[in-house]
C-alpha cells in the first residue's frame, strides 16, 4: 500500500506531447491563479483554448507561512499543503497531459529556507557556511562542491538529484526549471524582453537589435531551445501594467501593443497568467489573485 496516496494515473500516454522546439508556455502561480490544485484543474479548458501546450508552475514545495511565491522551500519532498493534496496535484498533471499540455516545474536548487531540516541538523555539511553574496542571498545555499570521502558521496548533489527524480517519478512532470542555479539547457531571453519592451512602450524601434533578438543565432545561441522568449513572467510587471503606468495607455490600444509583441515570438514562448485578459495588478510576492471578472468585461 502506498504511503503518499493511491492515485492511479490515467492519461500518461493518451496524447503525444509536443517537442521542446514547439513549446508555448503559460506560467502560473497556483495560489494567485485560483487557490487550489483542483481550481486550476477546473480551468484546463480555458488554458487549452489559449493555444498553449505547456504550463510552467511556480514552486509548490512546502514553504513557511500561508502564502509565498515558493522560492524559499522548506521541504523538498513535500507538496505545499495549502494548495491541496498530493493526489490533487497528480490529477492536475494527469488532466493537463490528457489535453496535450506538458508540465514544467519551477525548481529552487540554489538555496533553501532557514528551517530546512538539513540546515537544522548539520548546516555546514549540506550548505555553504556563508552566502557567496549577502545582498543576493535568499537563504542557506546548497554546497554542491563538498564531497564526503567517508561515504563516497556529494551530499547536496545527491539530495537535490533525488528530489528532482522524486518529482519526475512520483508526479510525472515533464521538466524542471532550475532557478538561479548552475548550467542549463535554456534560459529566459532577457535581451529580447527589454528590446521589445522598449519598442512597445516608447515607440523606439532599433531594427538591427530587433533582428538580433528574433534570431538567437545572431547572439551566439546555437539552438531554438537555448532561449525562452517572453512578453512577461513573474519577475516583471505585466506589459499591460507598464503601458498603463508609464504612458497611460489602456484598453484596446494597450492590447494592440501586447498582441504586436506576441507576433514576434514564433517559438519557445512564455507568458505569465493574466497578461492575456488584462490583469492590472503590479508585481508583488504577496497575494495578488487574478481578477477573473475581467474576462466577462472583455466578452461584454
């Protein structure tokens, strides 16, 4: 008998999922998108009709407190109880797969929350004694360089590696984003964001720079999947917010500019939830639930 739950997977092989080169990613935070895993499951038809084929879920490992972006995880083998049960999370992933939507988890493997059990048991065995940069420190930083010859093991590497394997085997996720940590296969295309943002917000178009960021090879990237193009993500205000704050552009004119930006992203694209229907709240790590009434306003 299973200890975690007894969920039975139904749709692992029901639909062939798209390859990396064709990903259109929709980033969401469980708590702000709705509240619970089950609430997001109920919105899958909405997500699918947007044309996305991949959902990137911000961190869901157990954290301290009642609301968080999840970037200070406490327990790496536990799902945030405020969002629901492990079975609820599995059903969400299963239903997304049923609809041909891949699931990427936002992982946090650079640091942990101070009350992480490993930090309490033997801090310096698992973590660096001090942060490498005090101004850029979010908690105890995993020490991937430490090797224990007595047990022939790299403790931090083994622990984090097993936690990633656990998410893949137990929850059937399709990929992991390693936030602020080490080498990676692809990265956020920040230069594209800033150049396109400048053009859309200030009518300042430098065409050679636009060509450079549209064709990543002109910037030295070898493959499409080395870059994730985006109009918005959780690290920035949504473009609609910036259009309103900086230029008092609202309604159809603002949407027109956002759509124009979207036409430049023909592959490996990502958007933050709410951008598509005019979410107006500014970026905050605090609670900022999406205002779903805006969809009704658009339909009216």
